C-alpha cells in the first residue's frame, strides 16, 4: 500500500522535531509534522528556555549586592519586567523560527494544526483532511495538572508566568518539585515575597535527603518562606488580593497563587485508545525500549511516555527512533545515569543514586563535604555548598554524585561523564584538583563521613 508519508509526527516539541529532522535528512524519509500550538514545545516556549532566562534575570540583585561588598559602586534601581518580558518573547520567537527552519531545510512538511490518530496508518487533521503514513510518532508532551477546579480558576501555572502583566509582589507557590522550587527562587530573586507550600515533609521528594535538606535551608536563608506538611484549605479573591487559608493555621494574602503540582501526559482525545494503543495508569503511552507501542506502526517519545521527563531524554528518544526505523541502526535509549539539575539558587545537580536508594542495594561509603565558598565567605555571606559522592564499597564505583552549589548544573554535566563511564572513587582521587575552585572538593575527599 502506498502511504502519503513514511512518517507522520504529532507534536513539534524537542522529541518530535528531532525525530522528524533525522528521519527526513539522514533516513531519506518523506516526513510530515503537525503542531497545534507553537513549534518548539514545552521546553522552548513555556519551560526550560524562558525559565532559564528568568533565572539569569533573578540573579542580578544578589550579584550587584555582592559587587558592592567587593568595593564596586553598584546599585539596583528596580527591575523593568515589561522590558524583560518583551525581550524574552522576542527570543522565543527567534528560537521558534530556528526550529521551523530546521524542519523545512530537512524537507519536513509542517501542518500548523491539531492532528489525531484515525487508525494505525491514518492521521486526521483539524481541518478535516486525512493523510496516511507508514509510521506515526506521537510526541505530544504533557500538560499542567491543577489539584482541583478552585486552583484552576484562581491560580496560575508555569504556562502563565511568562505572560504576566505585572510581577506579583506577594506570591504563594504550591508544590515541592522542580518547577515550584525553581520559581520560588526566581521570584524571590526578582524581589517578590514568596511563600511555598508543600504537602510532604521535605521539598524535592525523590532527591538525596542531605542535598534537599541543605537546599531547603539555603532557600529559606534567601527569603523563601517554605511551609512543609501544609496544604490549602480555602482561597478567596478579594479587593486586596487572594486570601489563602492553610492547613497549618496560617493565612496568606497574596497577589498570585502559582500551582506547580505536576504534569501529565497529553494523550486525551488523540484517538490512541480507539487505535488500540495501550496506555498506563497515568495516561502515558506504554512503549518498549525502541519507543514502539503495542501497535507496530505507532511509536511515542518524550513526556507523553512518562519515562524520564527531561528535554535531552526526549531528544535522545526521538533520535534513536529515527535511527532505528529509518537509519538502519537499531538503537534503544539508555535511561541509566541521566544527570539533571534544578535551577534553584543555589543550583542542585544530581546523577545516579541517592544515598537512600544506594543503601537499599549496596554496601556504601559516603563522602561528603559542606562548606562556605571563598567568594561568599569573603564578604560574610553564610551560603553553604555540598559535594557528595556515594561509593559502592565493593566495586569502588561512584554510584551517585550530588552537588548543591552555584552552577551545579554545569558541574554535574562534567561529573556525569565520569559517573557514566563507571569511574571509581580512586579514579576521582587520582585526578589532580583545579585550584582554587569550589568543585576541587570532588577529588579531595579522603575519608568517608559514613558507611552503611
Ligand atoms: P513534580 O512532579 O516534580 O512535582 C510536583 C509537586 O507537586 C510535588 O511536590 C508533589 O508532591 C506536588 N503535588 C502533586 N499533586 C499535588 C496536589 N494535589 N496538592 C498539592 N501538591 C501536589 O512536577 P513539576 O510540576 O515540578 O515538574 C514536572 C516535570 O517537569 C518534572 O518532573 C521534571 O521532569 C520536569 N522539569 C524539569 C526541570 C529541570 O530539569 N530543571 C525543570 C522543571 C520541570 P509529592 O512530592 O508529595 O508528590
């Protein structure tokens, strides 16, 4: 049977765009891609990229305060949110253009509309047209979850943050994950009074206990008012703001409430179940190591599969799919030892196991050091950093590395190479330190602080 396309990709985010480009340019496939919103997806349009630019913006008041301590005649005269926001959106427009141009150059046909699956080889476009494809790749990403209707009505999500008319002076953030912690630090840096509510005992569940403990302390020191074990029991909007009543008896009057309470895969009303595609409990598309669903012509990559919901992972999955199906190179994605960073202030970078996970599976030695780095200590700042290695006592391999420090995202990228290569503690030790740096501590920790 002759199909209109070899591949039809639904979703123009990181995973879908990479798959489409590689299938067309390297695999010689006839490819089409449909995107109902803006090309680039969550990462470029409403996630990693605008967030990171806001992280940069939020760091300047502290840098300027530090500069003064270092002898500079520097002062902050206020932040022009509208000027920043205009520039931010200009940059996102530019990046969207880059994505679009890359697809066009590769020969991918773009449909700027919603597409759904009509059957295992047919895609229905929003304008009523139907096209056929030998393979369909679903790369539709995820969407924000609000806890309930009141939250959706009164609150905002990270999607709206980049479009605010004015910066809130008083902001309440709900959640203790990546997004909640990052925006708590961003808005505190930009001068807002931030309250963060988290339902559990400590923010960043699933990360290393010692690291999350230090990070929570550092965030509090910088002014984030974190309340753990706390939920919202009522919210009312009044003339003076939104009044939020909390389970710990506190009441907060704020200008905005930001819900960062997780994300779910975009699988609703896509025609997946009708086509027989198996979904998991959270609505995610179930796939094998090659991103193939139980329907042989339908594949899925990225957040819609809810494996590891990070941009570089989606890109790898999209690339491996294109190599496997169109490039004659069968490639499964390696989901082991993926490093990631939380862009809080200070940042937290991690790769491999937490101490708590490692204890369950191995006999371990823990090497850790926490100290005040030179740059801040010089001017009397109390900021502390943490470097921590979790080592398998038998094989000597480094099972996990955790860094809470300025630029920990950059540092963990480098440490991640060594950990991924299977470096032992002795490999770290025989590496001569770069002095004076913060990260030299990674190669100078001589005795374990704990064994277990
Ligand atoms: P997370 O799943 O990381 O965190 C969600 C948070 O909301 C958790 O603290 C959770 O609590 C809490 N929560 C969930 N439901 C409720 C509820 N009904 N009431 C109150 N609290 C609730 O999601 P995020 O939205 O922060 O981020 C989504 C994903 O995006 C991340 O998992 C990550 O993969 C990705 N991301 C990565 C970034 C990076 O790499 N730097 C940055 C931003 C996002 P509990 O812990 O108790 O479940």
